[in-house]
């Protein structure tokens, strides 16, 4: 992977190239940006430039470079029954990077067959980081460790890395790649040089879709608009998966039932059944759906306040009029709706009882959706 292959982010490319040219490479860096912005791709291209691999392209051979190491969220699956760590899944990881280096956490979990579980980075991985970076480099140059989705490090792993981040061995580079800087310990962030990535411009995504996939220019711009700066999302919109339809149907069923619940106690039973259905899925899928709900409510608010140019969601459920629904999403209830959805995500992530969390959220929505 070369810098030239990465979409956009030109100012970051220039900065990183210059740091290599001048030999001023900070030992700990944090690449922060939303899904699909290319921060992982940038980390790999940066490593490629520093290690100066022979063919200078992203391939399994470069990804197996003896001085390049990866850590990423993982958990048990059919092949690894206990004490999982990143080194157990390196073949899967290299396959993931080779196919779509802009891929999401859920894409990675699907490759591992753990999309119904929550992955994390544990203390065993932190121990491996320290061990690998304490060894001499194979080629006498830099040793590079890329930690993807660094916010998934648990407290024990984070604390174990603090000394290494503060006092690294010679010619060691640790790149933390993250989507949610707030979820990292402050003590971790304070030891890193932080580089912020922006969502990709629509024109860059559209041009890439036209060039690489030979699709119609108008369709490319429509997909780019809907992707909201997320190239991985744009690729998904080219070939929509079942999750999009499922989430849309769940959302519409949910808000319709919550709306009817006013003066109709029987609807509460329907909401409980809905909560049981969603709770039967894995926690990652539940969180993904609730984030989808946040996007839907945000889009409805924009539509209600006549900001149509910013609206990119187009629901396709029979009989559901997004314009009509948006009339019930206002400045009077949107803050509370976001708060309840965010708290539900928080409690699900911390292994709360999903059925109780979702039922409580649903009952609260019956009040909020009618708030004037």
C-alpha cells in the first residue's frame, strides 16, 4: 500500500512523508477518524514507507514483514476456544486487509465468525506487544506495531502498555488506530501524537466509484452522498446486504408501535415482543442497530427543519412516509431521544440485560415521540 493509493487525506500524507524524510518519527501516534476514512490504510502505507519493503505494495508478503506487527479486537470462535489473542488470527487479518482495508469492525467480526460477540484487546495481547517490540528488528531498522480499534483495549491491557508508550525501545513505532478517541484512557492519549482524520469528501468517493467500478456518474454521486464520507459504507451501498433491510424494518416497526402505544396498552406487549426479538441477537448487532436508529432520528430532524440537502436516508418500507414521521422529531424531544439511545448502547456494551434495556428504551420512546 502506497500513500498514492489512499483516498483523500492529502494533508496527512504530506505530513507523514515529511516526517519520514526528515527522520522525525514520533514513537507513539494515534490516528483518529470515523469508519471508512482510511486511517488504517494510512497506518499501513506509513509502515510500508518506513520499512521500505521491496515491492512497496500491499500484499500478504508485506503484511508478513517480520518487523511489522498487528494487534486487533478478537474473541473465541470455532477455531480458538480459549485465551484468544491477535496472533491466533493473523491469517484472517491479512485476508481482511487484502480484501478491503477500509472495512469496519463488524466486517472483521464476520470474517472471524464472531458477529454475535463483542471482541476486545486483552492483557495477553499487551504482553505480546511488549515482547515483540523488545526484540531486535529483523532488518536493523524500525519495529512497527499497529493497534487497530485501540479503543477496544480493556483497562488491564491499556495499563500494561503505559510504560512502553512512555519509554519505548530504540527505533520503535506504535500506531494506534481508533474511531472513538473518547473511549481511550487519557493516560494513553497523552503519550501519543494525535492525528485527526476527516470523513472523505463526496467527490473523492464518487470519482473512485466511477473509476474503479465503472458505475454511472449520477449513481456514484448519490451513493457518495448517502455514505457520509465513509468509503466502506459506499462499497456496501453498491451491493446492499441484509442488515440494511432488517434494520430499516425493525426501526419502522419500533416507531410505529411506540406511536400507537399512546392510549393503546396492547401496543406495549408488541414493544416487549420487539425488544425480545432484537435482544436475541449478539450485542455488536444490537449496538449497530441502535446507532442506525440515531442516524434515522438525526435525518428526520434535518428533514423536519427543512434541510433536505443534508438528508441522505431513503426508507423503502411500504406505507412508511419519512416526511410524515419527521414531523414528530423536533427540538423538543431529539436531545432526550439521543440520550436514551446512547445510554442503551452504553449499558449493552457493558453486558447489561438486553431485553430489559430495550424494553425500557421502547417504553420511554412512547412518551418522547409524542412530546410537543
